[in-house]
C-alpha cells in the first residue's frame, strides 16, 4: 500500500468534516481492499494532498474535479 500502514491510513481518513469522515470510512470498508493498485494510489494522493473543502466540493459537484482525481471522486460518490 505504497508504504502507508493501515493505522496511518485510517488516521488520514479522519477528516475535518464529519460528512467526509463517513464517506471516506464507507469507501475504505467497502472498496479499498479490492480496488486496483492505481485506484489505491489515487486515493492515497487524495487523502494526503487535497483539502477537505475541495474534496467535498468535487464530490457534491460544486466544483470541477481535477483530472488526477476524477476516477477516485467517482468512486467516493458511490459511498455518499
């Protein structure tokens, strides 16, 4: 998992917004383990580099999703 331990990743899933906490936990529990390596890497980039208000705006369709996050945002939307 790209050098990120399960404990560290779970800590990263704890966002500053309760709504994001719920979505991230649902995705992690329901999809992450079986996701392809590229999707896992994209998710890790998202949770380590993107800001909560941006992630929320992208998931809700309030802002255009940057190309590097399109696939993972589509997956996260399934867990809203």
